[in-house]
């Protein structure tokens, strides 16, 4: 559990701490789907969808950061319901990442 906390929380933290303007203004996913290593057939469709609706693009960008920062913390609480919620959010994020791009076996390791 602590490794999951460290991996995901630091991923979300680094997006904010580095001061990247794309993550700060919520437009990072607008270019992400075209610049990732091995995009799936779904990636260009997601790119088009997010480019056409700025509010959806911002919601997806900020939503991924929120999940990366909060879900690992929720997942290490002692209450079983909190652990299930935290890991469900992480699983949803990982499934979305796997559906939109292939990172080899990284998704399986995480």
C-alpha cells in the first residue's frame, strides 16, 4: 500500500510542483494523447473530443491530478470502505490510461 501511495501521490505532486503551465491551467491532456509513446486507436478520438470542449479537457486534467493526490491517501486508511474507494479510483485511472495509450508493462507493475 505504501508503494502505491508513493507512486501515485508523487506523480500528482510532481505535476503541480514543477510549475508546468499546461497542468496548472488544465490543458495538459489536450496535447497528451498525441504525444504519448504508443497511442491506442482511442487516443486520437479522445484528443479530438478534449480539444472541442475546453471544460471537459480541464475536468479530465484536474480530475487525474485529484485522483493521483487523494486516492492513495484514502487507500491507506484503516476503514475497509475507504480502502475500496481509494483503490477503485486508482483502478479507474489506470484503466483509462491503458485504454488511451500503451506504456508497455508499466500499468501492470503499478
